[in-house]
């Protein structure tokens, strides 16, 4: 990478451009990043103005799902504080007073000035350090005083402007000037006939990459040592996405400023028009490397859409964003076509070995030329190099506050472990040894060029970590759930209160594709811009990678987070912890997104024992999630086999708490009531459910009503003298049932089942459903 390109890409945004050409490139890039508008960037000549906080990007989202707070005059702004995993720093609220904004602004911009100077931006490492400082201190500074642009942060807007500056560098000065003039005429509504063909020229490529095969790769493994290898497999896919993305950047000669988003098994970036000439070769290289290490288990689809100058204008960008996704989907449908005449030999040719049980891995079930004795396993239980490396990764992740990525020349190897596969893309991975603050670069990379330290949290231990070699190393905040229980899944299940089961939870944001496709408006009314897409991706990742990490770690040391990032999560835990954690995540997501009715989250939970096949558990939880999403409007939680709107679940939880107190033997609060009431409520709910199956309309009358009146009255009378408080609570439940004509008997029945599972002896056998 030419250092002058890096200077042009970022330094000119923070200081003044180095020359007239740099200024012209940046001016055009600014316009394109803002959708054709001109923004006065925060620079020395503007810093005396009053700057606003960043308006939450979620205040701009509207899918027609009802009135958001913004439509009734309430706007939410992100606090003007450095980026930390603290509620007071991350969650939006009311606008600060101008005096406080000015004070906070001065502090933040001085931090940026102090750490980013013209003299140090002369390498890719310096660039990534600069981006890190911009993210931490510029994510909450608004780019413009203009209310219509106040949701564009200094960080997101600077990054996208820098990315476009890199893409525009191949255009001659004359074209740059002409396009700027054409855009000015467009904004002033005075277009000329020559403008249309000028603005129809391709300005950049919107490139996307997406992994296929994640589900089978992560979850198709035996229960043997699943807890040890699962987190390592999930981490590996995150690292593989990073490795492929950086391999693409390296090959195209563009910096990390051009990454719009990376995570969740996919990435999006901006590339110069000339990159189209290299895409087919890049696809072939990536595919062959993955085939070498993973056969056909994993496939990385790479494709792009051509983005013209007028594609950045208001209302136009979603068309090209959708085109990129369609092209990626089409590439998945025709996978391996990039291999051409090598397709048969690389994909369909029979393997020269097979049928040797002594070389079958006890974890993944695949045969390998090299196997080792499985640690702690039987004498005939072997493990392949890849599964062993996943165990190594997962174990080191829990002990290290950082991950060091070492970049250099790709190192080709035919077979080997997960570290070899990453090295084939030019990426080495290493961790800090327990209790040490120095991290050694990976020995897998022979010709080392530079490093990047991922700081996994805000702890002092992470801040102190350094690369122990002489290679330059940037420092980036990359939040990740990296503390997982040291128990097997059987041991974790036995930590549950009541029945010994694990709860499997899957959650994801609803209507995510629609948020990008039409959340900013449709047609000419769309306000979608690259900076807004970047901001939306960043804010979603910040919640799922950062805030969910914090919630998991605050919930104790029994939460096993398989994955949390992008817009979804998957975790396992002793089942009794999962409902409250799911509700907490959903509630915080609602607050984080400003109570916007267009932005919400759904969840599905299932119960498993420790030896239940992991792939089936993942599938069951996914099915539960899909059932929740089948409710109109979504924003639901599938729990105990039934989908509930989150507000309904709150009512269910209230009934659970009351019934738990009713049957609890706790001498201080429990009423020591008979579990017969739990059985009665379930029976009554079952009767109503059976009648509902036979009736097209919801039944309003049936035997459950007179049976309920009889049984609950008898129970209350029986307890009248020896336990009057218990009798009073039973009568209260009966009165509430009567008041609703037993309309909520379903909730009472499920709540009773919940309590039964909670108080059940671990040695008792029981079905959950």
C-alpha cells in the first residue's frame, strides 16, 4: 500500500488536504458519502461552531410499524462519551445542553488530535491505529450541525469518505471536477444535459463476501468434548472471515478504511473500479484454499455490484445494495463455477482413502491422515488436527484478554490444523499466555509484515497487552464474548435449578434485510447513504458483540456463548438462567434502539440434556425461533413450546413468580402450598386447549371453568385454618380467572409447568414439553 494513498484516505479529513488534488478527491468523496449533500467536516476552520450529539441511527428507521418516539417529537442521541461497555456511554437519551456538548466535544476532539497527526500516518498500522482512535472518540460526535445529517458520526462518515477517496484515486482531475460540478447542480436542482452520462459512470464497486456451511461446520460434531471445541469452532469462523477479508484487501491494494462491515460470516467493502479485473482470480484463489483445508464443508461467495456516481444520490443506494446481495446469492447457487476446468478434479474426484476406523476423529466423525489420542478419551478415541486446534483456540480464548493477528505472506499447506488454514490467507493467530502482558506473533507466518491486537474488552489487562516482536502492531477494540464456563455440558446442566437441563437460546433481530433495504425509506424518499449503512452495521454489532458480552458476563460464569455478533446470538446455559437473560437482552435492545417499533428482536429456547446431539439442539432452537417469528409483528419469545409476545411473557413471568412463592417451602417467603395446584392449572389449561383445537373460534366456555371453580375453592377451604395466607392467594388466583372468564388459563398452565421444572428433583425423570 502506497503511504501517500493512506495519507489521502484519512489524514486530509482530520487536517487540511496535502495538495489540491487531495482536497478535490476528499470533497467529492464527502459528497458521495453523504448522498450528494455537502457536509462541513469537523476541521480547524469549523471547530468554534456548536456541534450536536449524534442522533441515534435507529431514529431514522421506519418500516411503517407504528409511531416511533421520534414521530411524536422525542429524539434520542448517543452520549458524548468515549466508547466503553457502560450503559451511560452506549445507550441513547435526551440531548445534552449546548454548554455540556461543547465541553464534551472539546475533550473528544482533542483526544483525536493528540493521537492522530500528519507525521504518523505513513503505514497501514498507523492507519488502523488512527481508525481505532476515531472509533473510540469520534463515534459519538455528529459530523454536521444540519439536523437532517446529525445521525452521521464523525467516525462512520470519515471512514466512508476515506474509503471513497481511495476508490476515486484512479480518476483524472478533470473527471473529478466535472462530477463535483454535476453533483452541485443536482443539489441545487439545476441539472444540465451532460450531467446524466457523467454521473452514470461507475465510481466504485460494492463488494460482498459470505460464508456458506456455517451451521453444519459448527454443530455437526459428537457430544464428546463438544464444550471444549464448540467455542473454538465459532471463533475460527470469525477469524476465517477476517482472514479472507484481509486477503481480498491485500490483493486489491486497498486499506481497512474501505470495510463497510465485517462479522457474522460476511463482509462488505468498497473497491476501486479496477478491482473488477481481479475478482474472478480472487474467487478462484479463495475457493481453492478453502477446498484444501475444508473440502466442500465451507464456501465463500464473493461478488460485487457496480456503483455509479448517481448511485450515491438520495433514493438510489438501496438498489445497488440489493444488487450486490442478489449477486452473492446467485454465486452461492453456482458455487465452484470459478474453478472452470478444474471443477471436477477439485470437487468431485474421489478421495484416495477411506474406511479406516482407526483414523476417524471422535469429535467431528471425519477420517484424517493424522490423528492423535483424544485427551481424556478411551484408548481407541482419536482426534484430528483441526478439532485439536479448535480445542486449543477455545481454551486460549478464555484465558487471554487479546488476540494478536499477524499478517504477512500467505503460507500454503496441503493439510493441517485451523491455524494452517488461516496462514494460507496470510493471517496468523496467537493469544496472551495466562497472566502475561506480551503476545508473541504467530510462527505460522514466516514473512511477517505487521500485527493487529484485538482488545476483547475494556479491562486493564487488555490495555496492557503488547506485541513482543519488533513488527508494528495496531490496537483495535473488538468486543467478543470470550469467557465461557470450564464445565462439560453435562456438568453445566447439573448446575441448573430444578430439572438438570441446558437451555439453548437463539435470538436475532427481526426484519434485518428490510432495515437495510427500505428502513431509510423507499424510492426517491430513501435517505440511505454509505455512512448510514455503516452506522447501522456498527451500532448493531456494538450491541450484539459488546453489550450482549457484558450481559452474559454479568449473569455469572455459567453462560456458554457459542456466538454473539452481527444481529444474532446463540448460547447455552443451565436452563433456569435463560428466560431472564433472554428477556434482559430483548429489553435492552428495545431501549438501545430508542423504542422504535420497527426494530425489535425475537428468541427461541429449547431444553436439552448434556449429551444431546449439538446439531439437533441448534436445529431445535432455530425452529423455536422461527415459530416465534411466525407471530404477526414478531418481537416474540418461544418458551416451553409456545410463542409469546414479550409483553405476554412478562405476564407469564409474573404468574410464575406467584406460583413459585405459593409452592415454595422457603420459611421466609414461601407459602408451602401443595403442588396439586400446579397440576390442576395444567389440567384446566389442557382442557381449554383441546376444545380450542376442535373449535374454529377461541372457546369462551367449557368444563375447565366449573372444574377450576370447584378445585380451587376446595383447595382454598382446605388451607383456610392452617395456612390462611395460602388460602387467600388461591382465592385471588380464582378471582382473576373468573374476571377474565378463564381467558388467561393458558398462561397459568404454562407458568405452572415452569414452576414444576424449577422445583423438580434433579434425579426425577421428566419431559419438558
